[in-house]
C-alpha cells in the first residue's frame, strides 16, 4: 500500500512539474537545469559560431583567411566589413523565425548575447551610432525585431542608437524566395538617409538579423557611405 501511495505521489509530482515548469520553445522539453531560460541547454549547445576562414569584407566562408571571395573582388561592398555570428540553419534559424514572426519578445535578450559576443571577440573599435536596418512598416506596425535587438546593444555597449535617419520609404515584397536580380530590383529606391549630415564622418554599426545575398545590408551601406559614413555591418546569421 505504501509503495502504491509513493508511486501515486511521484506521478502527481511529475504532472505538476509538466504543468507549471517552463518548456523549451523549440523542442518542448522541461527547463529544469540551472540557467535554462526559454530554450534548453541541449538546443542552445547546437548554436555554434562560425569557425572557418571567411572573406575579410563580406564574411562569406572561403578557403583562406587572408582572401576575399570572388564577388567582393569583382564588386567590393560599401561597408568596411560584415560579420555574422553563425550559419542560418538549425536551432538558430528556428529561434530567429520564432522571434521574428512569433514575436516572443523575451527571446531578444538571448539573441542579443550572440551579437555582443561577436562584437567583443572580433570587432575592436568604437562606434558613434548603432543603426538598425529599418523594417517595412506595412508588414510590422508594432514590432520590429532588429530594432528590439539594437536597443539592447545600445544600452549594453553604451553606443547611441540612431533610429529614423535611415528609413524605408517604399513597401517591398519579402526578399525570401527572390532571385539575386529580383532582390536588387525589389530594393531599388526603397531606403533613404533623411539627414546625411547626421552620419557624415561617423562610425556606424549597421545591424540586421539575416544576411542571405547581402542585398539589404549592401543597399543600406551604400546610402550611408554616400553620406560619408564609415559602415561596419553585423548580422546574427548568414547563409552559406
């Protein structure tokens, strides 16, 4: 009888834990280990920074650390350099999509840590402003994922956040699924620097979430460079 009571209590305790404890936003497992928040330790361990030679301009994986990729040799981008934390795949891709479209705002602190890690390890300079790539207001009126991240970086790194000077003035199709040519055409005339004198001679840290072909980052960097700004671009992840 006592054994049955013990088993019953254990079952009740397990049910209570499954109801009241938080679960991993990705795999659904219970968050029971110390330090676990939002995602479990196993999922977090799958997020690995890029550990391979990359193009010294755009950050694409190359064979030699001191080389540029063919695209940057033929047509160098207007940013000084671009870095990404990791490849856009697996757990990190799922987290970005969950934050971006699920609007789970608590994820922003977790994702901001990865930006800060790459800044501290691989970018040895000070910036005058952080500028987030502006969102298309017609699609996201109340929530801008990149801006949410930029606010945290501004506070933690003590770099002023400059919002509204680089602005999106034309609604565009989502870039996902478009060819390189169509991506370029889609963004022609989509962005504008309202006050070029505000960024003239300034060191800018341009922030976005994903670097696929680099079209968006390059368009924004080109406009800022025309305003005589010195641009370093940073994204959370990039395609292969």
